[in-house]
C-alpha cells in the first residue's frame, strides 16, 4: 500500500496509518515512514490509542535502505478494532 499522500497533516497521517492497520493488521516504524509517509509513527499511534484504538507495540529488528539494523516498533491492531 505505498501511496503518494495528498495531505500530510497529523489527521491525514493517522487516517493512512489506521487504514493500513485495519487492512494488514500490523506495521513497523520503517514501513510507516517509507510506505505511508508517516515520519513519527509512535506519535500517530499514541494519538490513535488516545482515541480508543487498541494498538499493541512489540519490538522488532529490521534493516534500513542503507543496510543498518535498527530496533523498531511493530504496531499491531488488536482484533475487534476500536474500544468505546
């Protein structure tokens, strides 16, 4: 789901991130940055959590485009979507 964003407001970033999580179930920090143009995924995830979305964080390792290994967040939307 690599997209070219029309708008890069926090609300638009949250929307892209939530849509991806609803479709795929999980995303890493690097995926969010490169595929969704969300440069601070942790901040957007916190905002989604604050609005009631049950998102868990796990730690994962991945290699960036320069070949450097990074510990990063793996964000997982819990089954059931949103708590009221």
